[in-house]
């Protein structure tokens, strides 16, 4: 199998199970027009986040890493009418595009976007959150996990994106700080008695990667 096949299968799944959506499509166009990196979650993964939030019955969601708000839209749409989502973004230009995308999607009143490095804005948050999605700089993943635990409760779920790194997570001697940050994340999860977790390898339009799913048990 190769990237062309993975992408074609993703396109088939999207055609069958993830209907076209004007707000989501506009968010992706705005991302490209702003010259932002093409690193938003794939539509299939966005739908997965939406379903995880609904299965959890989430009323409060924390997202660490907004980019242009594509995954934010998926998550916010899973909330009940009185739900809330707080999303953290360090880049002012990304935050500007995200706010426009969220407003276009009719979610400006549901989502609170806090601008600044997440490790500076996290201490100002009040939980608990029912779901935390971590998709920011990978170097600080273990620190983000620490804060996720402080801001959740038993029964909350934590999802972390990009935890396979094209298979490079296997290399303990990697000089890639993103790989080392991901390995520290695994070590922190494995050592944390309050979590039970697994990780799933994925292939698709975004290539070979994966996500980690953890349940707060205590």
C-alpha cells in the first residue's frame, strides 16, 4: 500500500460517511488562503472527534491548539445548547482566521478562544472538562497532559493527535524534538495511575500517524 491508496480510501470513506459541509469546507479554504500549514485533522478524524465527544456526552471541551478552527468546529457541534468549548492558540494570525471560521459556522457564542502560549493560558482555566483534545506543539505534550489531568475528572477523556510520527516514535535516539516530545508523552501516560489508555495507528490522506485515547479513571 502507498500514499495514493491511503488517500483514495479516505476519499471513499468521506464520500460515504462524512457529507459535504459548507462551514467546514470554508474553514479549509480560509486556511489555505491565509497560507497556513495544511495540518488540520482529516475529515474522518474530525468526525471521530465529534463522535467521541457525543459518546462521552461532553458538556465542556478543552482544545489545546486551534490552528484555523477546523477541529474546533467538529468538537463544538457535539456540545448541547448550554455546552462550552475553550480553545487555546499561540499564533495571533491563526487565531484571527479561526475566529472568522467559527463565526461563519455560527459557533462564536459557544467557543472561547484564548490567545497565547498554552502553558501560559492553561493556569487561568477552570475545569472540569469532559474532553480534552491536544493537538499543539509536540515538544510540550507531556506538560499538556499534566494540565489536562488537572482540568478533568474521573470519566473524562483525553485525545492526543500525531503520536506515531510516521513510525519515528520507535527511535529513542531521534534528534527530532517532536519525536522526543511524543515519547515523553507515552512515558507520562504509562506512569500515570489515573489513566487507562491506548493508541491507534492510522493511515490516510494525512499519511501514516496515529492518535492516543485516554480515560481518566481516578
